[in-house]
C-alpha cells in the first residue's frame, strides 16, 4: 500500500531526519520526497510504500500526529487513493 505524507509548518532542524527515522523504524520505504522552504515556511509531500510494514495506517497516523506536535508542524498521513481523490478536479 502506498501512502502520502504531508508536513506543513515553520522550518526547523531535524524535520526530515525525524520523519525518515520513523518510517525506517517501521519498514516503510520512501519512494519520493518533494519539499521546499519559503521564507521559513516548510512544506513537504512524501510518497512511501507500507507493504512491508508491520504497523497499520492508523498506527502510523498516530505516531506521525504525535511527532508533528513535538516538532510544532502538522503531519498528515493518507492512503494514496484518498489523497488523489481529494486533490483531483
């Protein structure tokens, strides 16, 4: 299963490192990352493969939400199909 993870908030050191470590810890493979920083505002879209993970999407969402609170950013995790449906016209 492929997922889309988005992060939005004030830029700070360690955002990408922390989310990458979380995904690696749970055997989630990063397929693509697109991130930018504009005037201190961080925005990232990450596509990953959860097919070898031993945790559920719900558990990953909970971990990511907690990490977002710790970092002071908003982290959302969605199934790829949900993300695509929400962003199609």
